[in-house]
C-alpha cells in the first residue's frame, strides 16, 4: 500500500455507520451488565432490543426514500470505502449489504426477545448474552459488506467468536459446553482451510480484493489456473462448513442441540444468512470468471445437503436435532439460487431470479425457523427440556395459539401454499428450472415431500394426543411478541409477498462486475 | 483442462508434505548432541521445577493470563506508532487514543466483574 491518506479513510467512515453504532452498543451493554445488580440484568435485554431497532434505522437510512438524511444508495449501485492500492474498495455499501444487515438484525432481535425468558428459566440471566448477540451482528454486518478477503475474514471471526461464546453460554450444562467446544474446534478448522484457500488465490491472482481477483481472472493474468482452482475449492470447503452443507455439516446437529434454544435459532438463521452473504460475495464477485467450474460443485453440495438433511431428520426424536438436520436441508435448497445464477450463462433475467430467490428465502426462513425455536423456548420450564417430540404432546390443549403458530411455522418450513415457505421455495425451485437445472428442482421437490413427514410428526403430537398438564403458566410478553412477529410475517409473505419480493430485489447487484 | 496443468499442484503438495521431514532432518543433522538429565525435566519458567505437572491451580490464572496477554499485545501496537509518530501525526494520536480507550473499557469491565480479585 503506497501511502495512507487520512482524508480517504475519514470519508469512508460514512458507510460504516451501522457497524460503528453496533460496536458502541456492544460496549454499552457490557458496561451495563457489569454495573447493574443481579436482579436488574433483564433490562440489559431491553436496552439491546432498543439498540438493535436504532441500528435497523441507521442501516435503512442508506435506502432511497427513507425519510432520514445522509447519503443514499440507489438500487443496483454500490458505494465503497477503504480502497486498496489499486483503488478497489475493501468495504461495500450496496442494496445487498443493507437487506442482509436488516435480516441479521431481525434474527438478533427475535433471539433477544426469546432469550429474556429463557435465561430466567436457566438461571443464567447475564447481560453478556445480549452484548455477544450484538457483537455477532457486528461481525455479520462486516461480512455482508466485505469486498476483500481481509475484511471478510475479520467479519467472519468477529461473528464466530461471539457465537461460540453464545453456544456455550450455559456454563453449568454439559451439553452446552460440549456443543461450544465442538463448534469451536470445527469452526477453527474450517477457518484454517478457508485461509489456506484465500492464500492460494492471492498467490495466483496477486490480489486479495474480490474485484482485483475478478479482474485478474477476466484478463487472464491470473497465474497458474490449477493453483487458482485449488484455492477456490478450498474457499468453497471452508464456506460449506460455515453454512453446514453436506459433507461438511457434522458439527451442526451437536451444536444446535446443545446451544441455548434462542441461540440455536440465531445461528440457524442469522449466522447462516451471513455465511450465504459471504458465499455470494466471493463467488459472484471474485470467482465469477470460474462460474462454469464451481456451479457443478455447488450442485453436488446442494443435492447432498437436501437429501441427507431431510432423510436423517426423519429419524430424530429431539426436535432441536430434527430442526438442525432440516436446516442442513434448507442450506441445500438455498444453494439452488446460487447454482441458478452460476449456470445462467450471462442471462440477466435468470441471474436476477436466482439472487432474489436466495435473499427472499433467507428472510422467509428467518421468520419460520425463529418461530419454531420460539415454541421450544415456550415449552422449556422447570424440569422439562422442551425439545423432545413428547414435550409437544397435547400442546393444542395447553397453548392452543402457540400450537397453531407452530403448525404454521412447520408448514412454512415444508413449503405448503399460503405460507411464506411456499413463496420462497417457488422462487428457488423456479430459479433452478429457469437455469436448466431441472434435475435439482426434482430432487428438491422430493425432499420437500420427505420433510413434510417429520414436520407432521410434531403437528400430530400437538393435536392428536391429550395434554399431560392442565394448568399452563402464561407465556411471557417477549416470547409472545417474538412468536407473533414470526407468525404474522410468515402468513403475510405467504399471502401477499410482493412487498417482500421488492425488498429482496433491492439486494440485487449487477453480477459479474 | 488437461492433467498436465495440475503438475505444479502435485509438486506443490509433495513439497508441502516433505517440508516437515526435511526441517526435522536438517535440525537433527546440524544441531550438536549433548544429552543431559536436566534437559529432560519439565519446563517451569526457567527456574528449578517443583511439584507435579498434573498439579491443580486456580482457574483464575487463565483470566489473569488473558488480561496480561491483551496488554502485552497492546504495547506491540504502541511501539510502531511511537516510532512513526511524526508521519502519523494527529490522526494517529486520535486512532491510538480510541484503541487504548477500547482496552480501558474492557479493563474496567474485567475489574468490575472481579476478575482481578484472587479468591
């Protein structure tokens, strides 16, 4: 890097507002959790919630038409900051980053709403929980905006360290600490593979910036092609670990089962969305010139994830574990959108379709999955773990509204019409067909049919068996709010998806550039 | 893509695999060999070791060690800034102030949480 220009740096900061705010919020929450006495720690959650809402406003202020002032980002254009020596920005502010950051903030807010009650039940009400959620969102936000390997890796590790802590938050619980250790070890291993791949790509192209890499590939100045290919494959392997795609999924069931339930919801939605954001950035911006090569690899990952995830989920008796395998399957579905873009052969219509499908599904999946995990939080009390299929017996009698909501969430995950999941899958499978990958769409539809079986098992347990207890305690306000938000949006997107499709389309960027 | 194109990759992998063996062989080949009983003893800060390796010690040791490490690393960042102070100027001063402020907040948090009290 030749010379450091402070004025360029300071001007770039204007695109970093959400991240700066989140960092500050995290520090405030840490301070509060140290300063407040034991009994008042729950208020840290409230402050976190308000802070996340303000962060959402700060993120949205970049969107055109938002009443608040400041610089705007028109759809399809990108603003960048922190350029490297060649002038390529290291940090991007575009519609994609804004939309994804809003999805992360949504996942975090739902997680906090559920956690207030959950931590009370677990007698682990500590303010650090909320601070870690905020730091994880900070990492994700950097990830969504990252345009070079260094920024992306920084965001990834910021997120991952916070999430490892969250998974192991119940220090006294063996399952929680075991899950955290497994998640940490495999996460560190995956990061190593990712870094090795990045170093090979840097060696082959002479740039760690995604635009620089794309330029080197396009102009043919990228060094030995095989070196680049091996690097790209290693990056893909590292990313596949992060999004838990088969065969790199083995950490997911244990981590999901052992983690505190709100955290399970958080890592299966927001953290997965962050992984997809990174995958999209690296492969659509950096490795676009190699699309013909990586599309087939993604297709294999996708088909394997869908099939393995859904078939193994059938065998599970623990609902969290079942949802973990279902989440592996959903990663496979979401990869369909990337494959559609990769095999579009430059057809902009198919590219737009595929991109929209991925972003829309990330949103849809956040609502449905957070809702499903919220119901498990509701069932957790005293001596009842709440995550076994038996625990759902007779829920229709004890909590009729929660049972109905859970049914909607599960139908949405299965992709039944009039729920959000149907719209999401319609776009994803449609994208695969548009891109002449009909065989993948067939695999996906068959897997959706399999998934209906195990989702229906929970519904059957809720409605077709008598309740074991007669006097349920009322659900706390935060949890009720989280379930209501998830339910309303799952039904809303299912019946009238247009505003949400437009929201997802704001995330489009001209691919290949 | 012909398999010839992947020859550099094969060579690359072979070198990577051979590297640790070569390094160990070279070290064994070059170094003088004077075995002594003291060398086989466990390491303990360079002083004469006392007690068992598997002895138990307070988990608080780790908290103190991590805190020490953070401030140790802080000085690593302070040195180059001090050396290049002329070039970095006011901008560098403010940047460094923010950096130290972040560490101070963390330190205050750890203090308040009782991480420094030896129980």
